[in-house]
């Protein structure tokens, strides 16, 4: 019995620790993959009651009353992802596909039924080699065509082009505030709301122009932290 209680105590301590890790993850968007895997292991442990501590797992089962077992079964998770967290996490996951060594951006477009209708990340166009075109931000020759900028498709552009339905009144989740070129595409596609994580180029002329366009078109802008 003592062993059983110790095991049960260990189980709840373990649960608390993992839940704290999950909470940390959703406040810190830089470690998605690692913590998603942690979450999977956590759920397996709840279902199988395995490896919560070094005790024999059969002792743990004996220590739970029928009422405790019922409570464990019917308890709803309290720390599940909100819709906004979920779609921004999808955008973040998409950014891991980018080959850009400096900036990885992902975008996810969602319709009014909370269905994902387009995903994209920054990269070169189809058929244009990631190994032959330059990834430089600055050219040693002064020729802009020796940098990545004339060639890269931004995440927002790719998400819009990858759409599987009309984008009118849809919402975009994107890691970086859209530039003026992407703002034009967003407006023309009919997207009416943008959630963004970072606005680090806010003082750049392109992004000032972007905000001017988006404001005139009535696109709602929602910063996420
Ligand atoms: Zn852009």
C-alpha cells in the first residue's frame, strides 16, 4: 500500500512537471517539435500507466479506488490548444520546411469553419534549385541579383497560391508581419484578418507601406505574443 501511494504520488508529480513543460512551450514558440513529442509520451503514460516511477505498475493500479479511476477517465484536459494557438503552431511547423539559413517563415490560412485552406513557407519557386540560387542577404559585388531577394517567394504568397478553396473572409496566421508585396496579395485574395507573431521590421519602408495598405483595405491585424 505504501509503495502504491508512493507510485501514485509519483504519477501526479510527473503529470504536473510535463504539464508545466507544455505550458512553457506554448509561451515559447521556438521549441515546437521537441515538446510535441513530450506531449505524446505524456499521453501514452496516462493510457498505459507505464514508467511513472520505478515501482511495479500493478501496485499503482491497486492503489487507485474505483472513484479515482472514474475521475481520471472523465477529466477533460484543461491545457489543450486554443484554435489560435493551434493554427499558429501549424504556421510554425510549416516554417521548418524553409531552406533559408537566416529567416524561416510559415503561414497558415483558415476559413470561417476553422478549416485550414492554405499553408506555405518561404522558398524559391518550383523548378528553381535551392542549391544554385543565392541565399545571401548582401552581395559582395553590389548586384542585388546575387542575393536571395529577387528570387524568394514569401510564406504568405505560397500559402495563398497553395489554397484549396476561395479565400474570401479567411484569416491568415503568419510568423512575421507581411511585407507590402504580400499585403497586396492578402488584400486581393479577400483575407480579412491576420494574426502575426513578430513585427521586427516595423520601421522598414516596405512594412510601413504594408500597414498603410492593410489599414485602408480594412484588414484586421492581431499581434500574438
Ligand atoms: Zn512578403
